[in-house]
């Protein structure tokens, strides 16, 4: 007998995962086209926020966010978050009402569309195998906080953790 618990993985593989891929490709193409037409980092960040909200809804991820009233949109922050799942980045993108850029491993910048979006949207590549390059990325982020007026997000584990 099929139960709700048995249907969840089937639903994920047959519907949710392919839909996430299609939506990500679609938003990646929109982001790329708009950036080629002159859209700036802040606009691309807003597109990514819409993408993140779609992913959460499509994946039936329910969230409760507390403390947003403590964030002052006129200030810049260094945001730090745990990285326990693939949905951490969409969760933060969807709910933090600030312009921010994040650190991402260098390999993500090499993925078609995603990498293009990450670079054109002003995110920072981190080469975890090269300490000098990592320090350079952190210095660029420090300059961005003041020069570009954005906050910076990092996942200190450098990847997903338990």
C-alpha cells in the first residue's frame, strides 16, 4: 500500500527536481539576458530573490523568519549562516531584505548560466585550494561593503555541514 511517506521521494524525483532545474535554467537565462542589456547587480539580486521564492514554494519548504525588524536597510552587514542543505541559499535569498553578495566555491562559477549569473551579479568566488586567492576574495568583499553599499553573506563551513 502506498502511503504519503512513500510518495514523497517519487514526487521529488519526478516533479520537484526537474521543475527546479527548469526554473533555475529559466531564471539564469533571464538574468543573463538582462545583464547583457545593462541590468546592474542590484537588479540581478532581485531576480535571484524571485527565483529563490519560486524554489521554496515549488519544494513545499515552509519557513518562519524572526528578527528581520532588527536589520536596518540603510546599513551594511556581514551575514553568517550555517550551510546544512541545498535550500540554505534560496532561504537566505528569499527572506533577507538586503542587497547582499555571497561567497561561493569557484566550481559554481564554472557552471553555465549559474556561473555567469554569479559573476555578473557581483558574488565572490572562493578557491578553497588556494589560500591567496581566498584572501583576495575576502578583500574584494570588504571593499564591496563600503564601495558598492552591499552586505556580504558567508557560510563559514565552506560547504554543507551536518
